[in-house]
C-alpha cells in the first residue's frame, strides 16, 4: 500500500467519524455541513508530489454556488474548490499557507494515526459557526 493510501486510511479512521458526528456529509476528500445561513466546506488536498496534505475550509450560501461561467453547483455537490476564498487549516488569513501535514517519513500505522490526530487538534468543527466565522 502506498503512503498516500495509508494516510487516507488513517484520516478515514480517525478524522472522518468525528466530522460525521458533527454533521458533515460527503465522501473523501470533500465534506459539507449545511447550516441555516451557509454550508461549511472542508476538503483534504494532497500534494501532487506526495508526502503531505492541507485541509481547505470554505463557506458558501445554503443554495450552493453559481460559478462565474453560470454553472450551478447544488448544495449536495458543492465543495471547497468551487469557492474562491478558502482558508487552510492553521492559517490566519486567506493568503497564509496554513499547515501542510507531512507524512513523508511515516512508516507505521501509529505514525499515520499520529498525523491524523494532529489534524483533529486543529479542527474546531464541533463549533457550528467556526468555519463561517473565518469569512466575516
């Protein structure tokens, strides 16, 4: 099994169940949680060169998104990549790099689980206003 697959497995085992308990729907790597005022969006984006990933956060209207070319993305299909303004987990502004979770040197299940645990430490997803508050 490749290292990226091992990292995805650890995220599915440790992080995704918690996101689900906190109301997020979707399938890896894109998740959404509808609120009355908006939809919280969370996407795991892996480095194309391997060895690391970021968690991107966005918010959109409850009816989904209309792209600049007119395509309508419904609420059950929208993801963070449909939104221009995104935060990366651990960043303090749109322009900031955020945290790249590095699994390049991970070799055991415990190593991958530890990295997934670091993601959990930065998520404030139990607060239903956390993601949308980043965009005010």
